[in-house]
C-alpha cells in the first residue's frame, strides 16, 4: 500500500496446503520492507513448508 494516496497492488495469490489450514500456526503475516523500499520479505507455505520469500518491488 502506498500511504501517500492509499493505492494498493496485489503481489500474488499463494496456495495454503490443507495441512496448514485450521488449528494454530504461529506465523508473522506482516511483510517486511527493505529500508530503501526495493524489496519485500514475507512468509508462505505455498511450496509445502514454511519459508521466507523476498520479492523485488517497484517504487511508483
């Protein structure tokens, strides 16, 4: 989300395997931005295990 004007842009849709649905899974769902705003890090289980991913993003 760009705070200046509230613009949002989806970054993707990530499949959650049945084993990770329901119950209690401790997971930080808040993405973390690199200080210069060029990358974002996030957690996902879409490949079958919990991993941390980093994605390049553009400043607009």
